[in-house]
């Protein structure tokens, strides 16, 4: 199989895996989409596939939520900000020159901040809960903090961070192992 077909197959598998993992019961914000965005930006050279990776997984899972569950998949225009957050995360991740544990951990942190800021900005911009003033925006961000109090360690956005770290560890770890097995240079005289 040539590299383009392999890349396409791996991308499709990651999309379906990411979408399905988002559908199974999990703690709030502990999902693979942020890790897919980081992974797509850092490792996939074909940027269109890297950018599509989290977006298609998110779109597919949102569609499945709409069709088969009582949980809304599309959320009143805010999804444009959520999708935009993952596009921005993927885009910024593509500037990371070297995949290393420290770079991935750092990306997991700033991607969580980007998601928090853009998704809650979307709630303010698209909703009618808060006045369209700076005070309303501040109130929206303040109101979002207690939403995260049910997170894994009861602190703001930690489930997003833990989800990004866990799923990035799985993705980058599997990527490293696959590279070791399939792309190991052949030594003369070895079988």
C-alpha cells in the first residue's frame, strides 16, 4: 500500500475511533477530539488530512448524537466556535517542529485553554443568556468555571487537560510503536 493510501486509511480509522469514543459514556470533557487535533497538526504532513481529522470526527459524533441519542449534537451555533477551536489547535500544532513528550504536554495545556476560551466565547456570542457587553462576556466566562467543578479533580478544565494528555499519550505512543515496527531501518545481514 502506498503512503497516501496508508495515510488516508489511518486518518479514516482515527476519525471513526475518535467519534465512537466521544459517544460512549465518559466524564465531561474527557474526549479524544483535542488529542486528535494535536496529533493531526504535529504528525500528518498532508495538512488537509490533519485539519480534517478532528473536524470530521467531531461532525460525525455530533451527527450520531443527533440521530441516535437524546443528547443534542449541534448546539445553536456554538458548534462553529467549537469546531473553530479544534481547527486553530490543529493549525497551531502544525508549527511544532519536533514531537517530544514536553511539546505534546505543552500542546495539551494550551489547547485546553483555547477550547475553553473559544467555546465559552461562542456561548456568549451566539446565545441570549448574557448581554453583548464586556461585562456580559466576563460573566459568561465566570459562569463557565463552575461548570468544570464536576471535572475529574474538581478544578476548571482539568478533564479537558486529562483527556488531552491521555488520548495524546495513546495516539503518540501508538504512532511511535508503529514507526519502530514498520519503519525501522534494515541492518545489513539481518532478516
